[in-house]
């Protein structure tokens, strides 16, 4: 019974997940921004705050597990093409947004909170949020 | 009588909190470069209460805002406003439709936003969402003021920067009354604000410092093309504080202090806003469309 539940949960998540997500090739962080290191990288204790910020600001478009929502055409944050980006590049994208493609700028959040979000994004894997 | 109006104003503002609620910046007059998220609707209720000089009357001017993120770079907003003066009457003072456009897609050291607003108001309007031109008189009764209608076009150049978690915003205002020949009126607004904490805690808390943003506004009129300058103009300095009550709701408060004889000695401002996320998608679904 438990196995069937897990299979259905996975199937449901796959159905909603935006596996067809294609990154915008013009939305690239400048080299200087991409090489910035996360000042919170060694403070794993603050990732909980990042989760709270994610739930508050990102879930609506990216879904609870970060898998993206097909109807929103939003990025699947679990994909290697996202996770392979540097912390600095993710921070730059959160800060600037991509308003012409629907991603708002979150520069209104304090810098450290945006870095907290980057920390939390690193925890989003194919199994996260589907347990 | 004045105390009764003040009490009534506070009660109405508090009731507003139960109904509505998330403006990130704590400002009441100054705009920064942050736009409404596309598809989100923010419903807000705010109040300007004017504490008068001797010989003037206390007034209470509430207004409702409906702010919608049309795209990531275009925000549109509708205002409905009213006013009640002690010993006088309560009147509907009109509506405003504002649009803000952000020409640059990326964050820069200075981020410009272009603002255009059409106002269909009357001379009884007291919300003072901006202060321009020369200071208005407060002596005439509402019955007379509300009969004088004004169609106005207001433009602003908004410049805003984020520097180490501080927001610094400057607004330059030009207003034209299309109903009367008053020339072009000018005004300004400056604001600085900062969150009280820059790290988010893991717990879901209401009174954590991270939920509060504090700052200061300075705004006033600069005369008109008929007489540019500070003569006979109103200016205010106003501490501002915003409290993010929940993910969707925020409360703001600002006591503005008048700096010139033409200003009200004190303006008390309360605001409450509630963010309806994905409003545009919900409406599209309602009419059978795809989000």
C-alpha cells in the first residue's frame, strides 16, 4: 500500500512538474556576478530561513518541491541545468529577475535573505518535497 | 469632537486590518522601483488624518487601492478616495488611475520608473498621496469644495537604489490640472528605508525583527510655473514603519510632521494591504481561459 502511495505521489509530482522547461539563453549572469561566493555557505543553520522565504516568495510559480509548474512555464529548479549554475549566478537571477519572462526581481529582499534562498535551492533535488 | 474623530479613524483603520493587507516598502508617498508581481493583486486601505492648526478642522481621508501587476515591468493601480471633516460632512472625493513603467529590465545602481496618473477628483480631496504646488487652503466647507471638480494629469520620475539593504528613493513630480489654468505644479518626495533584520529565521514568527521595515520620508511642494520655489508650500518629514503581519498582509504607520506654516502640523497615516497571489490566473480560469 505504501509503495502504491509513493508511486502515485511521484506520478502526481511528475505530472505537475515542468519537465519541458527550457532556460532563456539570454538570461545569463555576468561573469563577475557568477563568481561571487555565498557568504552563508558554511552556515547550514540558516537554510531553514531560506525554506521559509522560498515558501513565501517562490512556491506560487515553482511549486513546493521547486519542480516548476507547467501552467506557469516556470523553471524546474531541480534540473541539472539549474543546479549546475554557481551560487553567484543564482543570486544574480533572484536579484534581477527576468521580468519579460515572468520572473520578478527579488531585490526588495535583503542580500543575506537572497543568499539564504540560494542555500535552500541547493537542497532541491528530485526526491525533495515528494517524501 | 477632535478626540471622537481620532478614535473613529483608529477604529476604522484597525477594522481595515481585518479585511485587507503587502506592500514591501513602508512609504506612503514615495515610490521605489519595485513593481507588483505579475498577475498579483494588492488590495489596500489607507488613511490620512490631518491634525489642524487653530482655526482649522480635523479631517479624516480614507482611500482604497487596487494594484495589479500587468507584467513584470508594468503595474497599474486604481484608487477610490473620500474625506470627512469634523463639524462638516463626509464626501466621496474621486478616483485615480496610475500606471508605473520600468524601462530597464535589470537592477542598476539607480533604477528609473516612469509614472503617469489620471485623477478625477474634487477640491475636497485630502489624502495627500503627493504634495505639489502651493499649499491648499483648508477653510471652505466640503459642500463647496466637492462641487469643484478637477481632472489632473500627474507624472513622476522615480529613481530608486538598493544600497546594502537600504532603499533610497527620489521622486520628482509634475502635475497639470486639465480643468483649470493653473500652470504646471511641482513637488518632490524622498525616502530611505531598511529592514530591521537581514536574515530570515526558520520559525514562522509575527514579531521577529525581519518582519519590520523602518525609514524616513521627506516630501513637499515646489510651487508651479507661475511661481517656482518654496514660498507658500507645504513640506513634511515623516518616519515610516511597516510590519509584515503574514505572507500576504502588511500594516504601515507614519506620523508626518509639518515643516512650514502652510503644512498641517501633523498628518497621521495608517495603511493596510493584502496581496492576492495569482489573481490574474484565477480570473482567467473563471472565464475558461488558460493561465
